[in-house]
C-alpha cells in the first residue's frame, strides 16, 4: 500500500502543478488587466466630469432663473402652469428695451414687441412682430389715448404691456420675457457670436453686411446689424425681421452644452433678461416644447403711417389685425374670434379652445 501511495504522489503533484500553472496569470493577462483598469478609471473620470459639469449647469441655470424671475402680478387669461404640464400650446410676449447704451436697465418704451407661440403637437413656433408705434389705448391708461403700443411698458411695465397686447388682438398671453437689447452685444459674445445670413446688403456703425452671405458676427457687429433702421427699404418692419433673426439664433446657440458651461453666459443672462417663467416652467419648456422650435413661421402686423394729434403712428387696419389674430389663435388651437379693441375696457379675452 505504501508503495502504491508513493507511486501516486508524483502524479498528484503534477496535477496540482498543472492546475496552478493553468490559473497563474501570464504577463499578457496582467497587461490586459492593467489596460482595462486604466480604461475604467478614465471612463469614470470622464463620467465624473460630465456629472460635475451638468450639476454645475443645473446650479447655474437655477441661480440665473431665480435672478431673472419677475412675476407680472396679474391674473392671467389662462392657467399657464396647467398648459405647460399638459404640453398644450402657449404664448409668450417678447419685449425688447434698447436702453443699455443710455445707462438705463429695463426702463422706458419697448423697442421690440413680439408675440411668440409654441405648439409642441404640431412642432411649430410662430413669431409675429407688432409695430411699436401701433395706435392703441393703453390698458389702465386710456386717458392718454391716442398712445403708441410701445408706451404700454413705459406706463406700467410688463403687466400693462401684456394686458394691452391681449386686448389689442384678443389673444391670451401666457408669459412675458423682457430682454435689454442694449445688452445684446454682451449676450451675443457670451454665446461665442452668431452665424447667420444678412437679409439685405448695407453698412452701419462701421460694419458692412452682404445679403445671403453667411457671416459670423460678434456682439458689436450683431448690434449694428439689428439697429440699422432708416436705410432699410422696409423701415422699422425690416429691423423687426433682423431682430427676430438674431434673437432666434442666440436662443438656439444657448441650448448647446458648451455654451451652458460658460459662466459668462449665465452672468449676462441674469443682467439682460426678465421673465415670469419660473425655473420649473423653463424645465418643462425644455422637456416638452423643444421640438416646436424646429419649424419657425415668422410674420408681422402691417400698419400704415398716420399723423394723429401731431404724433406719428402706425395704424393697423381691422382686416390686418383680424388676420394676425386668426394666425395666433390658430397656432394656440383656439376657436376663431373677432380681433380685439383696446378702447373697450370691458373686453374679456376669449380663451375658448377648439
């Protein structure tokens, strides 16, 4: 028995050695393991950077949102928050004040007035410019009739502008946003400039522009592009088109991650913008309404020049106003209704849905 056991022992040792050799890591396996460990560390670092960046963007966005939030303090014609949650079409009144160069911030009359609608179902955004010199009776200040549409903001701020535009067109305004056009230069620089094709050929403020030629504009050049008025064949209507073009491009640029990572962008945003869209509202806009920006329809209310009480006004005919009202109400999926009349103090805004 001892002899048999002695003879089997080397065979058992050999098997053990073979097992050990089979499981012993080779130099190739060690290198491969180190490579994957290194790769995993790199991936974790990248992921950590992304999460850190996104968290920083989130915090910066929330801080900026809190800074620019300024409730209009009026009872809205509709419930805007309910509309956002349900993903229904909404309207925003964009107000542009060209006051930065004069040392004033969000004061005086509005240089730009745009009604913007977002329809996520149809994936369409409708942008309609209103004549700043449009003949109106300002809501709450009818004793000053005749007045210009852009004086509504000067009389009573964003709340008065919203109420006046609603009565003017019989279209509910769900939110407002006021941008200091005088600070547009810094805002354009904050997004790294804008690339667009000029709508006409002209020179202004030391800069030259060629129609339909793709052009990169820094803040100073973009500001010159939107400010020129008197040599435009369409006058103020032509300038409105250029303003819409630049503001839309800036808005699209602001959605890029590399822009959101710039502290300068949020710094400028806090200085140049005021809105009654809360942070949660903006989050819902980003989640549910982004597709609506892929298809943009631009228009404007066309008026005729007239001298009234020794002042120059743009008088928009009832037929033209009705066309604009129909366009905006349709984009909001509201039933057809007669256009508004700012002289009727008892007028209510028709919010009947289709």
